[in-house]
């Protein structure tokens, strides 16, 4: 088979990969680019899959980052519905499942993550949605009608968002949550329980501190048995139990892998002409002086762009502090930095458990901030975190408002 050569090859047709193309083209307007993706769709934004698409605030056509003409105009070869199965570091080639081979000068692994699956009896039933992709939304949306019984397994970001979306679409929603309350890894106890009460008041049934042990078909529906002895009937099941970074290609190529693909501050892997960006990249988080892997939209955008620019000759260290956002019924928030319920928190409420800023700190220093129904304050929160000063509770009151 004829081998085609590209100056830049980007594996991964998601947000990080697409923004890498933009980064490359900002510095190199003519170098040949190949973008490969396993999905059949052009790169799109994922947040609307659990938010605006369900509320009629966006159409499917509006979630695509660029239309096909953009890639034509920018001389980008796009190969979709294609799995790359091998990287040969010595030859600087990639090989696809169909046998096609491409040579690269610079390569980006923007392979994202793969949804975790339930390791239980019935965990592979086709009626279970391991929710992550546009095709998941399209298929689930066609199945959900008023009264559809939907079981959501998982109470993190994805589980909480899709449960709210399904409830607004008049589905009969039940949640099965391993933790004590929703989004327990981020929300402090008092706030998390207040949010959970909002769900319950809207008719969402929530079973906490329980998990599934088996899923079976019974007549025309599914039955989930739980560790606590419950039997939950449903028409559809959505599992939002996190992702694993997609590192199979990197491992087989001999790249350093540890909770993602290990990269330096320039997003280069242990093989300098191979870069990684997005959900799969374990990078040095400059502000906090430690390695992290961040699974958020804003990180994919900015890390992808930085990687693309560096592939094209720049030498930009990735120092950006990404933010993330969520909408849980009428409770919306934007957060930046380290936001973990394991840290100490101080809540500066205008309206308790509804409007205000939650600060996350350790050793008296602010490490993260969550702006709850407070908007356009991410930059102010970033500056507070970067200042790295010891602050008292009194000093935090009104610090971001």
C-alpha cells in the first residue's frame, strides 16, 4: 500500500485534536496535516451532550467546532471512522486498522479517554449507554419520551447532568450513586446535600451508598440488582462512571505512561516528536507544582492549541489554568484550580447553597474556587490562586464577587 507523508499527523478527532490543527495553522499555513478520528463525525463540543442539546438551546449542527469547508480551506486531510492501531517510532509511521500507513514528522496523540464499563453481569448489554459520544445522544434522545424509566448509574459530573436533562425531558429518573451524595468529590457535604435535595424535589429518585451487581433483561425492560438488595426496573440505563485515559497506542509505542501519557511542559512525550494533549495527557500543572491529568473542555481547547503551536516550531510551556462548568437544573457554576472536597472549604454565600463563591484551600492558601450562579469571575479567581498568599476567612469574604 502506498505510504503518504504528512508534516503533522493528529490522532484524535475531538476537541484537543481540532484545536491542535488551529495551533499549527497559526504558525505554519502550508505544512501538510492529517487528522484522524474514530468517530464518523467531525470534531464537536461534548458539553452540549448533557446540557444544551437536551434543553433545545442548541441544535446538533451547532455543536461542531468547524464545518468540512474549514478543513478543505486549511488544507487538512480528515480521515474519520478510522482506528489507528500502531505507531512505529523508529520509522515515524502510523498504521490504521484498514492497513493504510502514514508517515509523520510531528505526531500528536489526542486520543482522549474511554468510558469505564460496569464489571458486572449484564454490563455489556446494548441497552446500557456508556455516555460520551454524539451517537449516544442521538440514540438516547430517540428513546426518551414522557414517562420513560431511566436509571442513571453514577453521581459525578456526567451522571448528575444527564439525570437533570432527562428529568426536564419528563423521563422518570432514578439515580444509583456509590457515594453519600451527588458530586461528592467536588461539593462539600452541606452544598452536596442541598443540591441533592433539589433533585429529589423535582422527582428524581436517588439511592446513595449503593451500586449495581447485575443487570438482566426481563420481558421488555431491564432490571438492575444492587449491592443493597434493591431491584430497579428501567427502560434505559445510562452509566456515567468516569473514563480511562486512552493510552494503548502510547504504551505499544514504548512511550512513558502513568495515569495518561507523560509529557513535559511543552507537551512532548518521552519521544520528543510525539506530543499528547487533552484527557489523555499527564502534564506538569505549573501553578501547583505537580503532575495532573485534567478531563475538562477548556483544558482540551488550550492544551490542544499549545501542542499544535509547539509542533509547528514554538516553544511555549503550558502554564494555563483551565476552568470547567456545569449546570444542574437552576444551579450553575464555573470552577477553576483544584476543587476537591478533600480540601478545606469556605463558602462566601450571597444566598446559601445557591449563589456565591466556594473557596478551596490548604495551608491557608487558595487552591481553587467555584463560582455558584456567579458569572464572569473566572479570571479574578485565577489571579487569587496564582497569588499564592495565605489568606484568612475574613480576607476571603468578598474576594471574588
